[in-house]
């Protein structure tokens, strides 16, 4: 899993939902516990007001997840909007 910090000012407002410390993540499905082939995936995650990670986008599509302690859990439990 490769993590790259991204400034929130470079992300469209519709994606942020009030999150800070946004991070672009490149990963394989098996690294996050996603089912399927071992293909490369991308995600955008951020910290909510409580300091927990939420998944904002997965493969360029908006997602929603509640706050989790780890980035992997937020990506694994994300639901497409």
C-alpha cells in the first residue's frame, strides 16, 4: 500500500465532507481485504472530525464509510454512493 498526502484544497468540495488529512492510496485488493482478483485499486481517504479514517472515493467513484481506526478498514467497508 502506497500512501501519498494530498492537500484538501486540491480536492473537489463534494468529495471532502469536512475531512482533513486527505491521503491518496494505491493498493492491491488483497491488502485491504477486498474480495476479487489481485488488481490495483486507488482510494481517497481522509480523517473526520473525530480523527477516524473514512473512505471518500474508490477508483474515482464517490463512496461513503463511517469512521475507522485504520485506512484498510475504511476502504474495505466503503459503500459506493
